[in-house]
C-alpha cells in the first residue's frame, strides 16, 4: 500500500501539487486523470522519488520513501516516464536485461535471464528481441520499455502516459498487458492517462486531479459520472453504457 | 569484442616498441630511460583523457562534450598564470612541481565540488545547467588568465606559454611518480562505482528507477574526472579534442553499451593515436609541427562531422 499524506510541491511560487492525500490500494489499477497541468505527472514522479516533495509524507508499506535505500526501492517500485530518449544503441533484449540491475548489479545470473526471457515473452517480443530500439515502431518500443519494468519485477508499477502517441490497437494491447499484470501476477499499477475511456474501461480506481488538488477519488463506477467529469474538465460529457463499459462521449 | 581489444592491444604494443627502438643506433643506455619516461607519460595521459571523457559523456548523456567544458583546464591555466603573476616565475610553488601540482589539482577538485554542490542544492537544475555555468566560468578563467598574461614581464610570459600548449616534448616527467600513485588510487576508488556507468547511460530517470543513488554517484564521478583532468593537464597541457575523438571512435569500433569494453577500447585507441601521432610528428614532420596541432586538426574535422551527423539524425 502506498500512502500519500499532505504532499505539496511548488515550482517557484506556483503550487503544482497542493496538500494531496491519497491511498493507493494493492493489487489494483489506479488511474490519475485530469486536465493538463493538474499535477498528475508531478505526483507520480514524487511517489517514485524522481522528484523530491516540498511537504508531506509518502509511505510505502509504512515506510517513508525518502528513508529507504535507493536500491531497495528499485525492487519494490518502478516508474516509466512518457519520454524515454536513450542515447545508447540497445537491442530490446539488452534493454530488458537492465531491468534486473537492482538484483544483479550488472552481473546477471541464470535466474535473472529467466526473468528477462519471461518479460520478453509476456510482452510478445520474442521475434524482435534482437532488434535495436531505433528500428522499432512506437508501439513496439513502448512494449520493450514495459518489458523492462516487468523484468524489474516490482510490486508497484508506475507509468506516466503509457499510451502517448500510440494508435488504438497498440493502446488496447498495452492496457490489456497492464490488466494481466494486475490480475495474473498481483501487481499494483498506477497510471497517468489522458484518455478517460481507457481509464474507464481498464482501471479499478480513479483519482481525478485539477490544479494540484484531488477533486474526487473512488472506484471507476463513482468517478465516471457526468457531474464529476464536469468538475474536472469543465465540459459537459455524456456517458453511455456500452457492454457494461461506461463510455464518455466528449467529441462534439 | 575480445578480438577487437586484442587487435588494438597488439597495435598499441607494436607502436610503443617502434617508438622505443627507432633510430636508437646503439645508444641504449642514453635512449631507453629517456624514451621510457616519455612513453609512460604518454600512455598515462592517453588513458586518463579517454577515460575521463568517456565517463563525462556518459553522465551527461551527450556524445559531443569533453570535461574541458566545465572549465577545468581553464582553471588550471588560471592557477598557473596567477602564481606567476603574483610571485614571479622563480617562486617556490612553481619550482617544486609536486607542490604546485597538488595545489592545482586540489583547487580543481574543490571547484568541481562547489559547482556541483551549489547547483544541486536547489532541485530541478539539470546537468546542462551545470555545464552552462561551467562554460561561463571557463571563459572567466580564460579572460582573467589573458588579462594577467598581458601585464606580466615577457620573460615570465614565456614560462606561462610553455604550459599553455600540450606538448609531449617537454613532458613533466618529475610528476610521473605522483601521477601514477594518484591514478592508481583513483582507479581503486572508481572500481566500486564502475557498475553504475552502464545504467547512467540510460539517463537520470531510468538510473534512479533502477536504484542508482544518482546524485551521490554523479558527484563522485565529477570528482574523479576533476582529479584526472588535472593530472593530464599538468603532465602535458590542455589536450581536449583527443578525448572527443577517441571516445567516439571507441563507440564506433566497439559497438556496445557495456562500459567495461568501452573503457578498455577508448584507452587503447587513445594510446595508439598518441604514440602513432607522436611518431609521425617526430619522424615524418621531423618536429616541424606539434602533436597538439595534428590532434586539434583531426579532432576539429571529426567534430564537424559529428555535428553534421547528429543534425541529420534529428
């Protein structure tokens, strides 16, 4: 369980995240939604220690993350940012093997390679595992990065806009992988996501943020309502039930 | 990979052997000790420059930078000029090269440490900001040096000028012992951080994600670089393009992300190009040009090529 208590972050004099308190449940997909500049990514970065917080506490299983050793944290929590510009030329397999660094410190043993193989299989990358990252399409590359995180085998997986720039097919593919990670392997996934329909169809919990504050949090059922979405996005959004999924219609 | 390293090692050894034995005409007692000192200095400098540039490029995630950008060798020149400006060229600290060296190296490490500490106290400052500030300081030190150089006595200026250009003909062999001791100490210290280099090449966010204590490790690497650059600069003078050249060549030759191979490869390429270059200067051009001219010429051409290539890949 991740507990966030009264966390704030300022950039200059602007409060990007203001007094946010949240609890992230184990074994579920939690989505952070909200307009641009709501502080979703900043919050995610603070949970994953990429950014320091100005105030408040973030507890991972009861322990403040600032007090934990970096290497121990890397075995419990992993983060994938939206832009991953890597200057080194790596094959998919090499990239995925980096996911074992917290355990192997660079000297991978048989067990580590087993995790690597498994992660590659999980993301269906076996056929292209020896291709270089710069030869891949956006969807394949994103899957390669997710495979690395899978190989890292952490209980908590944080993803910042994993569907960024992907087409529908690849987006669905990635969301299904995340769903499987939760349902089959018992992981806890937290994503920042812009497409509220993906959030609605795939997540268990949704946290709606706006101007650095939590507007509302709860189960998907509770959050995907015309009133809540109006509070968050200042838009009138119709909600239709299609095959037990709540679909938000906001295009017109 | 091993074959490439093997070939490079053989080329390096052959070149060193040629360098040691060419035109000796029987005067071995005279020639060997002199050449041995020179070759030791060359090998040491080559290794240092290749290594420090490689590490610097990895922690900055940028393939067209060298440690000179944060003003380390400008600072070295500034310290030398300053001592001569204040005390004159006959002063103790200049006479005793070991003392001079230790003071210069100490100040350079202090400077790198302060720069880092001051910048990373506030968050959100990325490493490019550090480089920019370093660049400005470098220019400041350069201008201050030039200012003092035009004020001092022309004879004193000769002493300064001697230190301004990289030269292997008047290698500071007095410093060899202390340099070797320091380099070995640094290597031992570096050893436990070596494993982090591959991960640092993925960038800050990935490195932190994978459990690298990022700020701590990058700071250690900057200190190591500062010590090494001060050794190289004290031994032969500023010779920056060489690092750019050999590290990029090493990337192209070795074609790997693993730093254990990249380090060995770039060090060997560096030694090969320095010894080879020196042979050309001494035997082909018969000293009518200097090695730094050749290195800077080839380095400059290669730099333009790199810029054009990077430009295209965007």
